[in-house]
């Protein structure tokens, strides 16, 4: 009741001030052409003048009223929102509840355009953590609960190339926090799966993959020597031998992913050659399939391509022997 009373007093004060200003305005007096004409026309002229003034005043007052009404409504909404957020905090409600109250758009692509809402959410998270120090709540964690890792990661990565410096700076800040949360919660391969890249037809393309690769490079480059790994090793473990080889065959024919896919293919086939895996041994030893199991088109694509690599390697080995 006290809150609504304050708003009502504000409205009354503004309206009273506007009404006084409107009342202070007067129309210039009409000039009579003659004393007689003025005398004869006085009642009519006065009535017309009063009517015109009344109509003008009504329009002006309506315009002022509309403007004041809009301003008061906006002010009331802001005050009410602040009041509601404070109540949420006092009740110990989570940042998810605050995000719902702030009514973020359902489309993640519009997230960074809502800087005011993000600022309010950030403040709420900070105050929540101050009130509940044991909480691990974060802004990115809250946004992830709404949009998901996959969608949020793709949007932030796309925003990294924004020409708007404020948008780019905000994306960098949120992405850094996202990377930190990933690193603290899962392995490189685990994050790859969390982003649903292992389910993609071609996981080596798009903003989500770029985000994962940036994350991998940031943390792997700063890891201790014994903890360092390679993207090849991580993805080979994620997919398994057979599916990894098949994924490479799909990705290498795509303009965006072709280069990295061919690098993976070279490393994969060279590892088979170094182990002296002949083309006819790929299915039982690499794919670990029985002879009666049916090969897929991707399986055949892998074995056919490897057969060419094997032949090239054999010719190279023969030339080296001839030189000795």
C-alpha cells in the first residue's frame, strides 16, 4: 500500500504542476475594428474565444495527461520491478526466478541486446552470492538453465565478431565465464558432448564448434605438460575408432571443415600405417567388426581412401629401399 501511495502522490504532484502551467497560458485579446462593432459583437466574440480556448486547453491537457501517464506508468513499472527483485532476494529465491521476473526473450539471439536486463540480473546474482556465500550461482549458469549450453555458446561465439564494441565486450566477458564453468565441470570431451556436437552430422563446423575449439585451446595451452593433449586425441576418444574415421570422411568434403578434417585424416591413416595395419585389416582390427557384419557407405569410404594411402606409402617405402 505504501508503494502505491508514493506513486499516487508523485502523479498528483506532476499533474498539479502541469495544470498550473496550462492555466497560466492566455490567448492574446482580439482587436475590434470599431467601438460599435466590438460592442455589438462582444457576446458572440467572447463566446467563440472561450470555446476556442476551451478546445485548445482540452487538447493541450490531454497531450500533457498522456505524456504524464506514460511517464508515471514507466516509473511505476521500474519501481515495482526493483521492489519485486528485492522481495525475491529476501525470500532467498534463485537467480532463475529473477531471470523469469525480468522476462528475458525466448530467443537467445536477442540476449545481448537486453543489456539493461542483463545488468539487473548481474546485480541480483552479486547480491544473492553476498547473501548466500556458499552458493555457486553465476550469470552464465543462470542463462544456460534457460537457453542451454549449445544455443548460448553459438550465440556468444557469433557475437565475438560483432562490429558493436559494447556487444563484443559483453560477449567476451560472458564467454570467458562460460569457459571457466566448462573447465570446472567436465573434460574436453565431456564439454564436446554437452554442446551436442557429437550428435551433429558435421561437428567440425559452425559457431558452437568454434566456441569449443577456442575453449580447448585456451585451457590446453596453459595446462601443465603432462596434462596437455591434442584435439585429435580428444575427438577420437569421443567418437570411437570407427565413427571418428567416418566423421572425418563426411567433414572433409565441406568447405568450412575440409582443412581440419584432412589434417585429422592424415594423422589417423599415418597412425595405422605405422602400426602396419593393412587395408584388409581395418575392418576387423580398427572397426572391430565381424566378417558377417554389413559395412556402411562411410565404412567403405574409409577403407577405400585408406587403401590409396597404403599404396602411396608402399611406393614411397619401395623407393627408399631402392636408394639404399
